[in-house]
């Protein structure tokens, strides 16, 4: 069977587990584990599953993927890890706020730990900050995703 680039279809993304769950979380975790085992750079094959469509043009996810690829060379498996990470954190919603921690935006910046950049309401500013944070703290999105999944509650 041909390998699939591993952008998780929305129905299989881990975020669904928090809303009642189904088989999706098991699949998402299996895909993420396969990605990490492959170094986040190879295609992953899963029987019976099809690759997700590309992110909708003009979406925050598409913007993040474009900025990650052009600024850091993060494409393929690294883009899939970034998608999984920020889907888990905020669903790519620039107005997302964690009610318990106060973390905000697409990358879930914690204002008590980091200076909030000017223009924070802009998805582009949030994505730029998030990519810089991942590069400086973890090196790659797959390393950040691996850290996120390594403990409960999940954070990176």
C-alpha cells in the first residue's frame, strides 16, 4: 500500500477525544507515534485510511503550514506534527483562550510566562511567535508534539 503523508483528517484528530471520544483518538495517537518513530519526516501508511485534504486555502492552518515551510523548512511529517499540535491546543483558532491557564491564540501563548507581542490578535503574529517558540525550545514541531503527548495535562 502506498504511504500517505500524515496530515490527520479532522475526524481523526485527537481534539475529538475531549468532546466525547470515538475511535479517532486511537488512530490519531497511532499516526503520531508512527510519525515520531519515522523522525517526523516520512510518509506513514495506515490500512483503510486516506490522506486528508490539504488545509483550506486562506485558513490559519494553511498559513501556518506555509510559514513553517518557508521559514523553517518544516514540511511533510513536521507539518503534520505542527497540525496535530496546534489542532490539539487551539484548533487553529486565533481567539482561543484556555480558561484554566489563560493561554491564548493559535500556539496558546501563556501571558504569565511570555511577553505578548504587539498585534497578538493577528493569526500571522501568533503563528510567527509559535514557530519561533517551537524552534527555540524544541527544535522541531515533532519534538514539541512528542513533549506535549508525554505528560498529562498536555502542554508544550
